[in-house]
């Protein structure tokens, strides 16, 4: 073992360990490894930067834009609502349709997101359909997450590992996979997952009664307020003319920090032309200046509210509970619950950092983190993926939040006035663009990356995505940079002889038992590693080794590479194994044991089937 090979091994092991620890962003970790390998001379400058011009990386960035056009135009939501409505009142039928819809959507639109966008769109619809059948959404949300990952094997462009193993073939001058070569295997994977979840998996799913916690869009805002115990923390304060708080700006008072209090609404008397006074109520904005005789509605503990009143000579007003409920949740103001999406810009940020109140003119009253309710000082609480936020504000502003699919999804109440329509009428255009892209990929008249970039360009110029700025925002840059940084790590492993050393070792242990044993070894290794690091990073590390092992043992590399692509997508056993798992955990009130028990059994079941089925379609 040479010194450069040993050093490369050390860097890769440390990188994987840091990925697993999860303390630092994955893209930052990969870039650090890239810089170290470059500075030490193991990689040339051209090799270090090669990932940023790699066709797979560019194609994945383009697919983010294509997928965003499909979801932003309303195409995905319309199709999802239609398919799920076919279930009628049958729980079993809904179960099947949920999994098939999620799998097909993920394969067609967003497998490269690990199904995150698919789950984000379908989660509220599935929740609503479950409640109409008086069934707990927890019976469907975990299958929804699993199916979105299973669908990532349906086409070449459905998942980043598929494109990564295809790139290994290209670099080694082998014929590459066609866009639909994965489809037979993908259908078997999706079918196997459906059979397991309909039988053993369905029996292991939580079977709790419908509760207000998981009642989603069909829960009334009043019930949502009761669940969070909102009414017990609402108080009216009158501001006398002589109060020191008059003339102060809300942001300058820092009431959430000093008193753990949020000002929700302000009622102010306004003189009309007839000199009559009229009261106007509006949401409290951070830059709002308080006037004499304002009546403010505050949210907080009674003892802190009384201390605020004493400090600023405010008058605590008595109110009728029913009256405040009608005002707090009426035709103008409402309450909803939203989920923080994985890879959201809000993740690891505070509400203050992202200027949530200024952006939406809505107040966050509480945070539900895996069953723990945080109501004090929510503005400085670092947000985590899967957090549920209780939001109060004007319905128009709440509806603006629901349009922000990139960062959050609405799972609570919405205004009755909100129409679920596509105001831009772009859904048919988006469908046409995706159809054109698939045809170009199938007939192979131009490089795949150009077909995808053409579709991304058309999504922008036709208005399916409103602007080039929004297109850039829809790209998950953390994933793109991670992929670009992982390409040189694979090059370093190959250049130093490390990949050859590992493949020879695996061949010595398993090669003598035949190709099925070797295939099983790579499937198991890839599947285990994918539970702890991203599926793309796993594929980048394992695919070149699998290729070398196959070629060295005089086997066809195709079944081995396809095995790596499939196994990298089978991340079911923990909530953090896949972003989709984290997304449904809070909404479905799942526990770690639910993922471990169902996920491990599902992975073993599909793995056994794949070891038999893959060589039938791609012989050794």
C-alpha cells in the first residue's frame, strides 16, 4: 500500500465518519476532503474541478428545475389529487393508490430529490383523504415515504445513483444504460414494496385512533388552537396615552426575548372623513409603531403578560372567551400548521434569521418537535427538518406560505376561500415539456444532459417557473456541490489504486462463491452505507469498485452497477436515512422503532428479490 493510497483511505474514512455524525453540512465535508486531496498533490487541479463540469452533476441540477416546473405549475398536485380520489371509501384501495402514485411520481418527476418534492405535494392530500375515511394518516404516510424512494429506480433520470453508475460505464467506454433500461427492475422493486407493505408492513404500522394531532387539513382551526392550548395564553392589553411604550417600534421592544411574549394583532382607532372613529384590526408587523389607545392581542404566559403590563403601565382588558375565539379564527384571521421540509433554507436557522414575520406577516405561536411543544422564545429556536410550526395570521398571508413548496408544506387548516386551482394554467405546458424531454432521452438524438437542460430552459421561458431567479432557488445546491465534490474523491481512490485494492479484497472473499455471492455482497455493503450517508455519495464510492470487481472476475458489470443503484435507494430503517422519512415522522407521529422494524424487514425482502431478479434482466 503506497503512502498516497493510505492517505486517500484515511481522508475517505474520515469523510464518511463525518457524514454519519451529521454535525456539519455534507457539501462542506466533501469540499474539505477535496481541498485536502488537492493540496497534498494526490489530485491535480483539473481532477479536483472535474466534478463541476461532470455531465451527471449538470444534468441533476437541470432536473431540479424540470421537477420544480412540474410541481410549481400545479401539474403534480392535479394528478395527485385525481389519482388519490379514485380510492373512494376503501382504506386498502387508498393504501395501494398512495404507494403507486408516490412511486410513479417519484420515478417521473423527483426521484433525484429522494422523493422529497413528491412527499411534500402528496402529504397534505393523503392526510385529508385518510381523515375522510376516518382513518389515522399514520397508516399511509410511512408507505408514502417508502414508495417515493422505491420509485427512484423506475428510470435512468429518476435517481442520482442511477445516473452515477451510468457515468461509470461511460468513463470506461462501455455502452451506457438507456433511459428505460431501469424500468423493468424498478417495477419489480415497486411491486415488491407494495406487496410487503400490504401484508406484513401494514400489520406493523401504528394503528392509533384519529387524533387532533394528525388530523391535517380537515382539522378545524379551533381544534388546532385547542391542541396547542392557544386560548389559555391569549390576552388583550390597552395602551394608555401616558405609557412609555407609545411611539416604540415592536422590533425594538424585543418582547419575545424579554417577556417570551408575541404581539399577534393590533386594534387601532382611525378617524374617517366624517370625523367618526372606526376600529381597524391588523396583524402586528415587526416595524409597527405603537399608538395611544391601541389594543394589542398578545400570546404568552399570564405571569409574563402581567409583568409587561406593570413595566409599561398597560391595562389588562377582560374579554369574552367566545368572542376572542371568533375574532382570532374568523374569515380574516386563521391558524395553520406547517412542516419544515428537508434541505429547506430554514433548516438550522431561527425564525429571526429567516425574517419569517417580515416575509409573511404571520406569527409563529409554537413549534412541535417530535411531540414536544415549544412555546417560549420560538423566534430564537433553531429550526430542524420535520418541525411543525403553528402559524397565525391573515388567510391571504397564510395562503402565500402554502405556495412556498421549497421550504415548507402546509398540513394544517386552510381558508375555505382558497381555491385549489392553477391560476397560471401552466400544467399542460409542463406536461408537454416533460414528454418532450422523455422522447429526446429515449431516441438518444442528443446527449442526455442537453435534453435535460433543454427541458429546464423551456420550463423557465414558458413561465412554468416564474423567473430565472426562482429556477436557481429550486436547485438543491447542497446536493449539487456534494456530488461535484464526490467525483474527485472517486478519482483519487482509483488513481492511487485504492479501488483496485478493495475490489481485489472483495473478490478474494466472495468471488470463489460465484457471481450471486459477489452481487449479494455489493448489495449489502451499499444498502448499509446508504443508511448513514446520502445515496449519491454511496453510489460514487461503491460503483467504481463494483465495476472493477465485475470486470476482474470476467463478469458483466451491468448487473453489479444496477445492484448498487438499487441498493443505494433502499434507505428505510431510520428517520434520518432519507429526507422523506424525516418529513413524515412528525406528521405521522412515528417513533424510531417504527422505521427500524418495518424498514429493515422491507430492505431484506427487496434485497432477496433483487439478487434473483437483476441477473434475469442483465445476465452475468
